C-alpha cells in the first residue's frame, strides 16, 4: 500500500464503521456500546483508484496508567506513529465535546498531518456539529456518513495528496500467507501467545477474561514463510453467552475458524481439558480445518506425565474421528516450548494439503476390499468400483459403488482409518463420500 491512515477519535464516533466501509468487509465489530474496539486493526482500504492501509484504533481515553484504558491508548499512539496521516472523527450529531478538544490539542502537537471528518452527517441534523469542528483548528471538517457511504468523494480528495506513486503495489500470488487462527476459551492466553510469537506487545493482554473482543489479524513471517496470524475472542459455552456484544465476538471467532487453514486450540493446563475445549475442537474438525492442540501454562503443572496422558486419553475417546492430533506444551508468558509450535503447524498444514494419485488409491482399495469385503445389502454384496481424491484441504475422496447411501458408517470408518494409517495422514479431517456412477476407467468397447 502506498500510505497508511490511522482513524483516531473518542469512543463511539463510528471509527469501526468507517473502517469496514473502506476495506469493503465487515471485519471490525460494530455496536452502540462505547469501547468495543480495544486492539488496533489493520486492513487494505480503497476509495475508487486510491489504495492505502487503514488502521482502526480504540477510542481515545484520558488514561496514562497501566489500566486497560491506558494500554488501549498506548496501542492508539503506536498506530499514530506508524501512519502517514491521521483521520480524526467527531460525531456531527453530538457536536464537539471537551474530549474532542483535548485530543485535537494532542494531535496538533504530533508531527503528523491530520484530516478532520464529522461522521454521522447524513441529513441536516449533523450540519451544526460539522460547523463546530472548525473550532478544533484542524482545517475544514469533511461531512461523512460511514454507515451510508456519504462523503467518500470528499475523503478521496483529502487523501489523494498522500498517495506515493513511486512505490509499486505488487502482490506475489506465490507468497500467499498461511491462515493460522488461535482459538480457545477466555483467558487461556491467546493474545499473550500471539505477542510472544511476533516479538512485540501487539495485542492487549490482562488477567481478566474477555480482554480481546474481536478477531485481530497480524501479518508475520516464520522461517521466511508469510503467516497471517489471527487472535480471536474467547469461546464460552453457548448457554453462557447472553450479551449482544459477546454474541458478536463469538460469531467473529467462528468466522475466523471457517476461513483458517490451521487452527491452534489453546487450553489452560491449570483448568484441565474441559468439555468446552472438546466442543471447540469438534467444531474445528467439522469445518475441515487442520488442528494443533497447545497446552498453555505448562510450567505450573506438577505431575506433567499424568496431565499429558489425561489430555491424550480425552482426545482419543471424545474425538475418535481424527486420530493423532499433535499436542504441544508451552508457556506463552515465558516462551518455554513455544519454539515447538510452528514446526507442528507447518507439518500438519502439509498433511492437510496432501494429494494421492488415483492409481495408487485404487491399488490400496483392492487390498482393503480383500481384507474386509463390503457388507451385504438386499441379499447382494455391495460392489465398490473405484476411488479417487476429489480435493485436498482437507483430503476428500469419492467412492464410486453400485448402490448409493447403503454403505454402513462402520465400513466408511474402516476405509478412513486405513487411509489415515497407510498414507500417513494423522490429525487432519478425512472426508469420504460414497457415490454411484460409471467407472471411467473401464474400457467401454
């Protein structure tokens, strides 16, 4: 991207709504509750032909200590220092508040150009608030409506001088990043793990559960390989999720799982392997994602051998459909054992992408049919004609046979287990669909 824009403003002026408008996706959570955004979020934005990087920030607070608000403010300051231009929003319906004036004074002292925009200016109700914006001393306020898309032309004109035409905007399709999501229950240490992996305090952390509210993507590299690392909000049991904002956070986390390629499920070693952890793992497998289990706070466990055995036993009993899920024990706070995580992620990713030739599959199928023939159906033995892999990510196979839907689940499981063992495909979901159809490999003459 040619330049970077940081959206700045007090809470609930519509920063995340404008962010979503500019990136063309509903990436940031939006709610009437002030302070929904806590971490800074980055995205590729565009207005017509103008392309740039946009940073959504938390609402500015008058807090400079180590409280949650103070740490949110520091994240906003970091975003401001990374940007080429600050886009300060005010609420045109409310007008200029003392907090707006305070932060306008702060921005004037910073060595960065500032564009002032009066959001929620649709209709005549916001005209007075926009005119009040002149008193902030930041230039002519732009009338915007992030929700309805009004004022984008004026914003285009204001941002156009910052475009750097000498920087080519070229993306290499061969360097597409691996989509890696970190999920788990609240307070498992997900944000702490992401911060340790990337080597900076990029995400807010704290002892209280629920610090992270929406999914935050971080571009990162491991061993020269691009990784898109996504931190998510904690997933509690569905019955405990009552508030609208938490429901939005949970929906955002589930969306991230669906879009991921590999998912790291982080569990708290101090709270053992609970039912909710298994529910999350089952959802990841159901979505067809590759799964790695990371056990955090391992340095606090006394009987480690017994704890590890208990985890593996729970996996084998509760998730028999996916055998061999890798388990990595770590301490996200100290970094102990974290070096073992990414090699496992890359290993499982390769298995998830595995392809097997049709000829090799059918030679294997002949052996499996000889060892355990298909069962009888309506007085006749089912005839399996051939098998082929229709796609990877996860490995998916079609089994062409004489009668559709009559193959017992137990026999499908027998074939899936054989595929997993004979072709070395542990830990990833394997899908096998019985189908009817003519065998194209039979000589029609």
